[in-house]
C-alpha cells in the first residue's frame, strides 16, 4: 500500500507529461501552418526560420481568395461533404434499423459484410469504382464524388449505428407498434430522437471523412470545376516550386470548418460516444 501511494504522484506526472507530448505533437503542425500563413514571402523563405511572424500580414489569404480558384474548391468540398453526410446518415440509419430490428435470413452475414466493406482499402477499389462511375457518366462531377464517398461512409455509419441501436430497448418499438405506428413511424418518431447523440457522432465522422478524402478526389476529377480542397491544393505546387505562403493559407482555411464544427458539437460528440454504454 505504501509503495502504491508513493507511486501515484509519479504516475500522475508521467501521465501529464505523456499528454503534453501528444498535445504538442498534434498541435505543432497546425501552429506552423497558421504562423507561416501570416508571414511575408521574404520571412517565409528566411533562414533560420522564425517561430513567430516579425510582421503580421494577411496577404497570403488575399492572394488565395482573390487570385486562385480556391473559393471554388472550398464550395465544392462543402457541397460534397454535406451531400455525403446526409446520404450516408440516412442510408446508414435505415440499414442499421433493418439489421437490428427486422428478422430475415442472412442478417448476421449482412452485418459482417458491412464491416468487411468498411475495412477494404480505398486503393483497391478506385479502379473498379472508376469504371462504374464512368458507366453512369458521373466522372469529373460532384455527384460522382458523393457516390464514391458513400462506398466508405455508408458502411462506417451503418456499423456505428448498429452498435448504438442495439442498446435501445425494443420495448419502445413494441409500445409504438401497439399504438398503431408502422415501422417507418417507429424509426422516425421513436428511435431517431433517442439515437440523436449517436446520429450526431456518425454525421461528424462522415463529414470529416468526406472533407479530408484525397485519393478519390484526385483520381475521379480532372477539371478545376469539380476539384475539392484536397485535390485543388495539388495545383498550387507547380513542379518543384512550392508557394508555401498560399499553400499554408489554404490549409488553414481548410482546417477551420472541421475545427469549428467539432468545437461547437463537442458536447453532443461526448454524449454520443458514451451514451451507448450507459443505456
């Protein structure tokens, strides 16, 4: 007992140090992006580099918004991410409800297949997926990107919601059915309100996956009109010339929406991640 008590302060100090190291490791790139985006061109390429801008300037942001196609890329990313999130949450909710509440042959196999589909690396799917999208005539379009992103967001949303809906008592369904509600009414008016925290978590992760995706956005689009932020940033790197000021300003803007959404929905995110374990 004495040894255990003496080791507690050391444990706490070690835990704090480990958290501090991980925090610095995570925030250092973001800090450098923001600092570099606020520097002048001369200071960006100065040696040794400065950890803090000697002269603050918003010139890089002005160039990004006024002289590049970045506003178009930003709009495209927002449209694709929002469209993917809505479609993935709706489809995932319906699929999760069918697997957890309906009895049919092969239900367990379908659930495992959904998990297996999510675990498949995107690098293995982009060639057959490209052929499929080409047959539908949606290559180099925002619609094509949304359809491509659904291949990994729908399995993820379904898998998450299956685990969440299983924690919701079936007595709620039975009570609603006794009152005359059909399955769709039970889902919309009973299960969705109860599972709202879980739906928020799923929507946040689906939005983040669609917003950050790079491989499909690079392969399935080739014109600037359909480029998203991740693929559009490649155009700012001309050969071996890197316009670091503009690139960092664009990266800072790209980080902002996801950061704001997570900070605003932090309460619901924590509730959604923990609610299933206490029901």
